[in-house]
């Protein structure tokens, strides 16, 4: 088991990530969460990978279990992402294309099996990379190999592979929507029984079942319902408008920064949301603290405490006002 301080730190990172995601997405809906109750032991979470670091952030923030992610080793050298993979206690995967020593994966996969053997949760993206292709990429065999090896060691008898479908309304657009759907947990027992005698056959068979599970959990052509209740009442608009205006004034610059940073750094279609969310995760708390400090210097500690509450609260009111006006067609 991880020490208490590490679990507490991961919970803090999860909370911060959840706030950032809720700011970026208008709605995050999690479906079939009860299926996780049918997999009470160790879990290996798998998902398609179409939105860079947003995919793991959504799973980390909204799927129970504080999963340990397998992530490419180069992220530990990324100036912005490195603190997140370190704080979330991710496990590095070494890839040939990155020019690193892939033999180090022996230790990483052994650590993943150890976590599963302790009843923990590990998560990975079996496509191997983030992409914007219209169809899923062929799955790598790593998820099946980790699962069958952990089962063969006899320490994860109740291990289940749980597909997580992630469907975006518009993955790079601010205040769009996203659905996470928990797929039917996969019992690897049939392949585990044949693993010792026919390892490659068992790995291929389990990989095929994982691909089928992901297809079931990730519906195509999802129909998005109409936006939330429009803000059509003049009285409601009049009540919310002053708070929204104050929120706009206090949060205008951190609202704008994510788009500016994304425009500068984005190189591929699956990157914009990542840069926007990471920038928001840093920018909003920094500006709120700065505004609280200015209020404290100008009017004392009570004003600083008040500003620390007012800035984020009215910022959220501005988001709601924006969303509801959009729903009403204004």
C-alpha cells in the first residue's frame, strides 16, 4: 500500500484536476458507474487515447480508485507536465521511438503487477499514443500481458480489466461536454488458464476481448441532448448578471490565457484541450491568490479572505451566465 501522505497528495491532485476539468467542460457525465461495484478487487483500467493528457485527467478525476497511470517516460522531462505525473505517482513506460532504454520497462511492469497484486488500480491506454484518427488504432498487447502475468503470479485472482469509454462533444472546445462510460468488466480467467502453455495465443485473445470491450463502452455517433435550461427569465438574468459581470472582471485574464497558450503551443489536433486545462490549472489559482493579496494590502486580512472566495465564486457565476445565454440562443 502507498503511504498515507502519498494517497493524500494524490487526492489533492485529483481534486485540483477535477476543478480544472469542470471549468473547461460544461458537463462531465459518468455512465454505468455501478459496473465498478462488480469488480471489487484489483482493476486494470483501459481507454482509447484521443485527447492527450485530458483522457487520463478525466479518468483520474472521476473514476474511483486513484489509479496509477502508465505514461511515456518523456513526460518526466516536460516542464509543465512533469509535476503532474510526479504528483499523481504515475509509472514511466520507455518506448523505442523516444531513444531510451526499453529494458527499464521490466521494472515498470513488475511494479504494475505488484500494485494489482495488492488490490490496487492501474490505468493505461493500449493504443500506445494519443491520436486524432477517426477510428481506434490497433491495440498494443501490454494490457493483456500485465493482466495475465499478474494473474499467473497468483496475487491478483480477482483482477478485472475495465474498459472506460470517453466520448467528447468537441474535444478541443471550451465549455463543450464529455461522457465517460464504464464498460463491462472483463474476467481474464479463460486466457489465464491457457497462458502458461500458449502465452502468445492467450495474449492475443485477451487483447481482442479488450478491444471489443472498448468498442462496447465507446459508442459512435452519440446524440448530445439539448443544452441546460436557458436563462430566459428577466428576473433571473437581473439577479445573476451583476455577479457574472464581477466574475468577468476578476477572471478575464485567466479566462483568456488558456486560449492564448494553446494557440502558441499546439502542434496536433489532440493537444488544444490539454494546454488549455493545464494553463487554467495554474492560472486561475495564481490570479486568485494575487487578487486576494492585493485586497489584503489595500483593506486588510478580512478583505483578502473575502476576495479569495469572491473571485472563484463569481467566476463560476460568469461561466453559468455564459452557458445559459448560449442555451437561449443569445
